[in-house]
């Protein structure tokens, strides 16, 4: 569901048809977020390029933690479900993901001091970037991150703001496949819009 008209797969042509074909090959279906960009496929292509360039310079676990922190602050169910699922599949146990989403400061069994500081910064960027101080960055430097790595955390959180806000402002619901997640994890990852029924 979206608040705007999207182009059906059987009516897609040109750049939209190419986009849908790429997504079907990547995911096995065309996600709701992709359909939402069918009115402006060039914007989605630019987003995908930006996101790949940010992610390619980061440790993938760190990228997911920063993204989850930003998505949680933004109450973006779609992004939190997608990236929380990746954390649960590839980096942390599902119980640990629930703990991290509930309060990353209390998830000492799952996160180290660097992880907590990364999530703190990503959360602050998503909440109010003007509140970030040099001291926030100095904390990460003291924990061994380079300025390039700090930039990556900020860029991941800021980019998530764009994507999450576009989806939520257009009424895009997370794909129905997320309803199959373990119920406690699914509920923890759904702070905003509900999961689509179909």
C-alpha cells in the first residue's frame, strides 16, 4: 500500500521495467519500497548508488547497527524490519537483536563499547543532527575509529533518514514476508507503520 499510484509490474516499461527486473532478480519479488519509487526510478537509482557507496566502505555489522539505530529513532518499521532481520540472520541472535532495539545501552552481551558509541551517534544524527558535538565524535576517535569511519556512521544514519522518511511519508508498508518473523522479534521491529497484509 502507498498513498500514491505506483506502476504495476505488468504495465512497467523502460527504466521502471528494468528496475523491477533487477529487484525481482535480487529479492525474488518486487518489494513495496521499489514500487514506491516507480514514479521516479532515477531517484531510486541514485539512492541505490549512494547506499552502496556508503556501505562498501564500512564493516557490514557496523553499517547494520548504525542503520538500525537510525531506523529505530525514525520509527521506520520497514527499515527496522529489513535491517533488524539482517542483524538477526548474519550478526546477532534474534534475542540479542530484540535487546539492542529495546535499549542498546543495556545489551552488553551483544554489543561492545564501540558498537554502543556507533549506535549513539547514529541515533543522534537521526534525531537532531544539530545536537551532535565534537565531543560525540571524539568519543569514537578515543575508541579507535578513524575520521573516515566516523564519516561512514554519520553518512549511513543520514542516508537512512532520506529513505525511511520517503517510505513513511508515502505510506509504504513493509513487505508481507516480514510477518513470518518470530513474533517477539517482529513486534520489536515494528514501531511505526504495520506490515502489509499482502
